[in-house]
C-alpha cells in the first residue's frame, strides 16, 4: 500500500495530491504522460537509493482541449511547473495567472493551488516536486543532499521557494533552454530512470531560479508573447473567425508569408502555441467548422461539407474528422438526423390540432 504524506496544522490534516485525474487521462489516451516518481504519483518508479526527496518529475502533453482539470490540491514538496507550449490557467487562493510558453510557477509545500480553467488546455506542461520533509508547521525544511548548491545558496533558495505565497515568472530563452533539456531527457528515457541527468538538470534550474531572484529581472521578460508567436496566434484566430477562409488551399509557405516569418519559424511558433503542427491546427479548425455545418444542416452531403471546409477529398476529410471527433462524418451527421426526424413537422402539428378540434 502506497503511503500518502500528510501535513498536520493544529487539528486539521491535509493529504498530498495523488494526481488521480491525470492518471485517468493518461490511461484513456487523452494526454501523453512521461514521468519518474515515488509514492502516490503516476509514472515510472525512481529507484529507492536515487534522488531522495524527488517525489515526481515529468510532463504531460495534450494536443486537444481536455475535459478534466487538476482541481484544488496540495503537494508535500516544493512544486515548480513550467509551460513548454500552449497555455493553462494556474491559480492559488490569492492569485491567478495564465501560464504561457516560457512561464514558470513556483508553489511552496502544502500551498493549495489548481491547474485548469476548469479544464486543461492544449500544450505541454512540465514539473518537479522536491520534498523538504515538512509535515507540521514547526518543522525545519531540508533540501536533499543531491542539491549541490553551497549552504549559502541553499538558504537563499529555501527562503525564495518556501516563504513566498506563490509566484510566476517568465523566463528568457537562456533559461528556457534548461527546461528543454529536461524535456528531452524525460522524452528519450526508457524504463530506467536517468537519475544523474535529472539531478544535474534540476540543479541547473534551481541555480537559474536563484539568478532570477537576484538579477533585478534581467533574465525575466515581459508576459507578452514574442511578436512572431503573436502573429501566428492572430492568424489562426482570424481564420477561426472567418470560416469561409478555411476553404482556401492553405500551404505552410503562404501562411508564413502572411505572418512575415519563415516557414520554419512559423512551424515552431505554432507548436509553442498549440502543441500541434500548422497542418494539424488547420485541420482542427476545418473539422470544427464541419461540425457546425452538419449541426445546422444535417441534410447536407458529406462531400459538400468537405469541399466547404477545404478538404481535397471526402475520404481524407472522413479520416481527419474521425481523428479529432472519434466519429466518422456520417456517424456525426446521423446523430442530428435522428434529432431532426424526432421533431414534429408543421404538417403533423396541423393534423394533430385538427384531430383534437
């Protein structure tokens, strides 16, 4: 039986989170989850004799909007969360932020917080939780021995991490690169926990965090999105707002030219925003428009819908539609045809009224 840490405050006890909703989503294939853990968290086990105090380190990746969120919960250690792509709402009882690419959130042990508004959005979110062995309010926090900062820096780190009510900073590319390195380590790991690589990279992130705190924000950028990312975001927002434009046979080169950036940069910005390639974003918008057309006019032919939404063939349309909705266009259409046929027609209403009179 897994032991779940508990924090005692007076007569009140708080249990650490188990991430059960994330576990369910990963089991159902709604998100990709890659993590190394000990205790109650979902993922592959960290060896008992390695990385003591590291409760969980990992990421989830969602390519569609989710139907779940991480509601109010507490963790037994310092939790550091990083938005590698996409966006998600992050809240404490006193503050609320929308985490965009490059944002890092720091949560002290046992502080209540939640992620999602109320559901998780598209994107890749990374994290690690380091247990400082605080189980009651009078306990003295202690960092694990594999955190190799000097004693002076450890004290500074504890002061910044534990005694702030929660904070979010936006990192420069210099510091984002360390999180990207952690992502690659996790993504490429097999069954065996890459303990040395994790220890080195988490130490780098903590050292970077100390630099941020003492830098007068020289390493922290504005919360505004980079201009190229913002242009790509605006392009797809306009495309969603003007669905008739979806019929156009868009190419990557044409989309990037309108945003005045290279095709490579356009693809990178697109993945940062949505966790998807430009083609997948375009197809997702087209499928959403197809759903709207079918709902409003279930009598329309599938071929006509596919042409209106910019698909070259009805067969390709059916493949993409099922990928995003779990149903073929015909199955989706039949749902609304059944509803339409179950409604009384004007003639039937008049006949029933005459009969009753």
